[in-house]
C-alpha cells in the first residue's frame, strides 16, 4: 500500500523519534489512517518482534485485528488466557481489561506497546495505572510505548491524571486542514442553532461536564430534538442534490436517543439506534447497513464517537451539549473521512458546541490542564466571544430571532459581513450581534489580560527608573498577598520563558515546563509559597496593570521592571510567544500551588 504524505514522513522520522523518546503519542486526525501507520511501523521496525496493542472497545479490536493480520501473526487475547505470551504469534491485541496477569507478562516482554485512542489513558486510574507501572518498571530498556489519538488531552484537571505522566512527548503528525487540502478528509460545513428553551445554567458541572441525567431531562423538556429533526428534513434535501444522505446522530443517553429515533420515524426515514448494550453482532449488522446506504439515520449513545468509521456518512447531527472538546472533536471527526462523490460533511449542531468550541479543525490541545479547566467552556458562547479578538476580522456572528411559520424563533447562528445587509437564510432581519449580546459572559479573561499587558507594560517600563524598582525585590515579595504573588510570578514567567518558535506541542511544553521550573526555583529561594486556587482569576493579573486595588504599586512596578525589558529587546512575535507560554505557567502555578518541598510528578527541584 502506498503511504500518504504524512505517514511516509513519520516513517522516515521514526528512528529519530524512538531514539529520543521511550513513551510518545502520534497525533493525527480521525480518518487520517493511524491503523495503517501502526501496521507499517510494526512491519518496518518491529518485524518478528513482540508487539502488544491495547484498545478499550471490542469494535476497535475487530478493526485492528483486520488491519494487522494481513502481514503479522495476530492473536486476540481471550478472557481467561493461560500459557506463555507470544507463543507462535508476534502481535497480541486486547482490551486493557482482559486476562490482566497474562497481559502484564506480555507487556513486560514486548518490544513495542501500542495504545489506541490514547487520550483515554488514565495514569492514575484502575484500567491503565497497573499496566503503565509494570511497563515503566519492568520493560526492556529498548521497549517503546506508542499512543495513537486525534485528541491528546485528558478531560480531568487532576494533576495526577494528566497525559504528560504517561507519555514523554506528543508528535504532531498531521492536522485536519492539511489533510483536507490533500483530499484525505473533507471539510465540515457547520449549521449552528441556539435552542433558547434549553436551560443549562443551573446544572452542577463539578465533575467536568453536564450530568447526563440532568442534561437528558433538560433536552426532553426543550425543543432541541424537534429543531434537529426539522433542520435535518430541510438540509437533507440539499444533500440529496449531490449525494445520498447518510447521517449519524449523537445523543447523551438512551432516553434522548429513543425520542430522537421516534421523531425521525415520524419523518418516514429509515433509522436505527445503537447503544453500549446493543449486542456486538447486531451492532455490526446495523453499521454495515449504514455504510452501504441502506440505513439513512443512525442514532447513537456513546458508541460512535471513537473507533467507528463510515466514510459515506455525510451528515452529523449533534444533540449532546458538552464541556469536553475531546468529545466534540472526536464525534465531528467521524464525518470527515473522504469518499466517492463526497465533497463535504454537513454538521447540524443544536447543542451549542460549535458556539462553545468552534470548528474542530481549529481545536488546540494541552498536555496539562489546571483544575476546573472545564469552567472555561461553561459559557455557551465561549468561542464566539473570542472571535472579536481575531485579527482582520470582517464579519460578526448573528443569532436570528425571526419567527418561522410554526411560530418558533429561527435560532440559526450565521455570519454577517461587517457593514453589509446580509440576512439570515430565513430572510429575517430580527437578529442579535453575539459579540454584543448580554448572553455572553464578560468576566476579565485572557484576552483582556493580553490587551492590557501589551499596552501597559512597555509604556510603564519606558517611563520608569528601572534600577530603583528592580532594587525593590525583597519589599515586593515580603508580605505579598496571593494575588500579588501570582502577578509577580507571571512577570517572572514572561521574563524567563523562551520566545523561540516551536514546531510541535511537545516543543512548546518542553520550553514552558523548563521556565516553570525556573520560576519555582526562584520562589523557593524567596521562601515563597502559593496555596492552590480553585480556579485561576485573570483579574488578579489585570488589576496590577490597570492601577486596581488588589495589587499595590510596589508589586506592580517591580513586576513591570522585571519583564518590561523584553518589549525593548524583542519583536512583537517573540513577546507573543513568551506571553502564551507564561499564561500556561501561571495557570498551572495557581492550580497546583507552590510548596517549600517541590515534588511534582514531572520534575523535582532538589
């Protein structure tokens, strides 16, 4: 098989990768061909060696067995396996729950351990912790751990459960936009709608996402499913002009899924429902009918977001509001695989996820998340609100509140060119500008911090007597309150961190963590501790730059004195890169805290 450009590039660079890293993730979009890449890596670099491949779902096992068995002796681990690992086979595939003792012995003996959908790896969880510990402690020095995923990020803010503890590096292999240009994937065409009567504001999100039971009840009480079906009925007619409509519907639970299935049936469309409880044989039959186009609508609960591929699927309908960009990215990615006569994938979003996260091709990922990082996405217009800071923006997002024939508000979110008369497709002029609407939360955020920092720091620095204020180090740190400590630590981080261009997320985080270590070493020398914060408050930084009341002038001016020189010595791009890394550092310091005895899992300060 001829490899795609990005696959060939990874193969050529693979000797260098395994020379530099023992545990790493290969990141590539859904549908890019990660299984083919894994097979090629095994064939080229681990021929006749011992391989273990782990995945978390049986449907994924079937795919992997099919993909690898053509060139390798493959064994699928049974539920009660006995004997010696790698007896007359070289590739062992399994879920992480099967025959644990046998699997552990295989992991100790293997040359390569591959984990599919690696974002699910919990370094502190029951499913993976034991396996990772055994690999780290007892595997051969030459053995490697390779993770595969399109979304290398954990949903948790628990610092003992971050991907950075399981893997040393993330290798960026390809992104969605590149693969669209190469016609490996097709672009998404987003149709976003805001459901006015869906109330999410009062939900307890302390677990990191909307509770399924509460979410389900809210959806059933709202007009979400009715909207989704009405929009689908209209949009499928446009799709039919080019191709046969084949759709996947994502729901939060069985209650919503069954009601969705019922309303789709009322449209006289062929529809089936699959859940985690659907028997594997039945599930495979339904998926096959869907792939062949014999089944137009496939409604699912948590089954299709990972490991499922139907290239012919050309419509995604999203009915699950979430605070997880991993779920958003994974689910939409399922519709982007290219196929004959397919030039795009229509995404009908009634869940506000597009408004929250934006297009999947623009998503960014973090190795580390601070505690309660999910709060960033609590606002249903999070991504929309950020667009006002995009350079050279010539459009705004509008929410149409015009009335339809059925008496309901249109609720479509659409782009309007600035200074134009562009209207909603429903022809109504009754729309709100989402940049200005009261629905957008307006707390001090990283964007306002950016604006104040880049405007105020160089101006204040240029006018001050730097030598005097730099001599105030002891006074500035002495008796500093928590907000002043965070402000000063941010200024330190901006000064310490490199402004070099990074070509991968791995490089970005290596430079960031290196600078964070320097900040922590400085704080230890100052005998300064910082208590863990429930959430990072940007106003703690902006106050010091806008002559507020929380941070005193001594701390403000000393902070500017230690970081302001950068604006004289560096160009704007360098300072921008330093700012972004410094922001990550201060968020982590606030979330993790600083103690006198630093014992963080990714480095120790002696």
